C-alpha cells in the first residue's frame, strides 16, 4: 500500500544526532566542552612535539659566537678587511677588544632565549597529563549524553519499523 506522501526514513544515528543536537542542550554542551578540551590537548601535544623536535634555535649562532670568543681568548685576531670594515662602518677603534668584551653578553642573550624555549617545553609537558585527564572526563560525559540520544533514536527506529509492519 502506498501513501500520498512518501515517508521520510530516519537517517543513520550519527547523522540524526547532528540534526537534533540543538534539541538536547545537555548533549550539545557536552559535545562542545569535549571538542574544546580535545582541541586544546591536540594543540599542546603538537606544540610540544614541534618545540622538542626542532630545538635547534640559536644553536648555530651560539656555536659561531662561542668559537670566535674562544679564538680571541686564545690570542686570535681578525683580518685587515674586517678591521677596516669595523673602523669605517661601525666606528670601532679597536674591533678585537670591543668584540671580545661584547661577545659574552651576546652569548648570554642567546642562551637565555634558548633556556626560555626549554622552560616552555617543560611547561607544555606539565600541561599534557592534566589535559588528558580533562579529555577523558569530558569524553565520558559526552559518551553518556550520546548514549541517551542513542536510546531515543532506537525507540524512534522501533516505532518506524512497527509502523511499516502495520501497513
């Protein structure tokens, strides 16, 4: 027997859940909170991985400047062209003396920047367990709310099948 208006079948549960999420504020809130925490956890893990994997920031500059400093301490000098450049464009009277005096300050600035990166890595590493616990807790709440919706969906699906059988 055909009816004048075709019946609209219930879509799959996941699609139906998206369509009716606005009607169930507890589910919608749990979904939003869980998505936010999961996103934050993923961002922190990604940032931690990047900062740990690519921690070569300032390494080249530190190595070069330290080599120059050790060279000056061992009695090394700079070339005539470098002396002329320093005198003409930088206004230095004794470039070797000024470089030797200022290199340690420059090295310390770079070391402090590198230590700041390391502190950030440790800080991010400390955040991960807390965020993982929050993600697990919010996932459980979200799953509980989703299961409530699934029970409602199952009831609607049963009604739909009984209506089809009666026809």
